[in-house]
C-alpha cells in the first residue's frame, strides 16, 4: 500500500516543438482571448479570423524553417527528409488507406472487382 514511486523527469522530444517561439506562444494566448471576446460580441468575427489567418501563416513558416534547419543539420539528408515527411503526414497514414478486399461479403460468388464497380 505505501509504495513510493521514483520521480523521473520525462524528456520532451525537442525536434517536435522547436518551432514554437515566444512570439507564437504570445499570439496563441491573444488568439484565445480574442475567441472569447468574439463569442461575447466584443469584437467582430472578421477581426478574429484575420488574426487567426496571420497566426496560422506564421506557424506554417516557423514549421518550414524548423524542418529545413533539421534537414540541413542532419548528416543523412534523405533520411532526414523522410523523417520530416512521416512526421507531417503521420506515421500510419498509409495503413489507414489500405482496404482489405478479402473481408468484403460476397454476393452470389462475385469477384472483388465486380463488387467494387457496383
């Protein structure tokens, strides 16, 4: 019952979030405040949406710059490029798009191709 667990600090993957700057953090806080102001009707939706577009553009540029510096500093360039591609698309992207045709129930002995075209 009275077991004591060892406290361990978990290392954060520095590659994953190194694009977040203090300016982006501050603008995200402002965006959050603006969202609630928009909901209360204190600011109009157009002002909020233009700020969000500006912030998203800045985040995209920061991510691109971080990915380019990662690729440039990595010794194996092609591996670095594929790491970036996998990270941006998600590791299981390909597995989700695969359809297994063997699990489709058959109607009167039709083939997989006939079932898909119908």
